[in-house]
């Protein structure tokens, strides 16, 4: 039996077209993660227990003034202690 007019290439093209349509339908845009902090949440940093959040602008101004007047003294023991603490945290 002989069947004329069939081409393997046409079948492959049809298959490829169908798969493209299928994947286009299933295409979902990727959503990016994001975070939003409310103004109330931002204002809560005033009540933080950590020293780095308490009046940092006032502290910076005070230190700048001491440096300009020549009264700022560096506590080397305190600096060394903080460096060691930081290194210990990184090694854990």
C-alpha cells in the first residue's frame, strides 16, 4: 500500500507549533520578593534597645564637635574588645 503526500517534516513542524502554543499559555511571570515597612514600623526604631538606633544623629554631632575641639579621646581597650567580639561572632 502506498500513501502519497505525507511528509515527516510537516508533522515535526505541527508538533513544534503545538508545543510553542502550550508553553506560551503556561508562561507565568515571575514575581519578585519585596518588603514594605509602614511609617509606624519605621518610627518604632526610636524604641529599639540596641544602642546603634538611639539618637545616632545626636551622637555623631557630639563626636564631631569633640573632634573639632580636640577633646575626643579614643578608648583603645573598648575598640579592641569590640573587634574581638566581632571576630568571635564571625567564627561561629
